C-alpha cells in the first residue's frame, strides 16, 4: 500500500446476528449467493503499510483468516456492543508475535466498558500470560495516526451514542440512528461513505435503507456502501433498486481512493 492511497476492506457487512441467522431458513439465509453471507460488522483500513481495524467484531478471527490479515497496528472502536468488541481476544496473536502493545482508541465510556468486560486484558495485578497487550487511548477529538488525521464523528445510536471515523475523504458511519447537527460539517466533501442501513423497515437504533440513502443524497457522496445489513436484504434482488452511486456492502469488498494531497 503506497503512502498516497487509502484502502478499505469490508471485513463484515452484517448485523449483530450475522447472516445466515441461526435457525432461519428464509430465502436469504438459504441463499448460495456469497454476498448474502454476512459476518458481523467491521472494517480494515490500510495506508502507508499500516493496518487499522475499525472494531473487533465477534467474527474477527474468521475475517482475518479470510483476508489474510497478519498485522494489526491500531483498533478504532465505534461503541461497546457485543458484536463490535467480542473478537478482542483474538488480537493476542498479533501482540504475541510482535511483543508490542496495540493501541486502541475509543470514547471514554466505551473504554470503560471494554476494560470492565475484559478486565483480564487490562489488569496490572495479573501475570500477562496468553492475552492481548493493548494500550487504551481516549478519543476526545481529531488525532494523528500514521501521518493522517483521524476525525471522530459523534453519532446517535438509539438512546446511546457511537463514533464514526473519517480519514481523508472516506467516512465509516455505523450503528447510528441520527447524525447530530454538529457532525454534518465533519462529513462534507466525502468521496466514499460506508453507512449503517439495517433493513427496509425502520428501527429505533439504526438507519433504515431509505434513511441511509437520504443521508448520502444530502452529503452528495459519489460512492456509498450500505452496511450492517440484516437477512431482509437479498443482494442480487434488491441491488437493482438502489440509486446510482449507492450499493450494498459485502464481506471482502474493497475500495481504494487517494489520500488528500497525493
């Protein structure tokens, strides 16, 4: 990966159940279309030979094997729900190999939740043993990472909150039901938007597909990927009804774009 290019890999495009859903025999869950098979939502960003995870999804090990991920330099967490953090223990393979701690970034409340849920990772009283070595960093505003500015995007996730992230002209905005007024300016001038679009029907904590499309329209984004999808979405059947420049994300999908100034 050259210094001037940002690459996004969709590691997981599915909602908290994944698709197929356990015990479900609907047309999508029974489909042989590979783009209807969705692991839990997460992504990998790469630039200048660095690899940055967004969330450690429940299916992270499976995703890493599928994509041949052998290096993780940093993790950006959106929020602390199980489907976005419960793959955290699989980071231990990378820290054992390098001997270096992996910096993780999140809002204060998310760090507190992760450190409480996985206290064995962060406890100073326990012998390090066979566990990940992680270095917690609180996100309070934009910060520099491997020569690029990371801009956190505050979002509403039902009654709670989450963070999206922008690097260059790409933004990853998942698990959200509304964008606060102050966050819209942080999303101006995007080339690629990856956005939560749970299903066709409304939901209290997630954008519906039509709501996500409206956000993309207002932002005038040339390319939008709809992610965090349920088994309501049949990739082949429903893709034909999407506006130009909007598509359903799928596991293993990649997008590259130039970084600013390149």
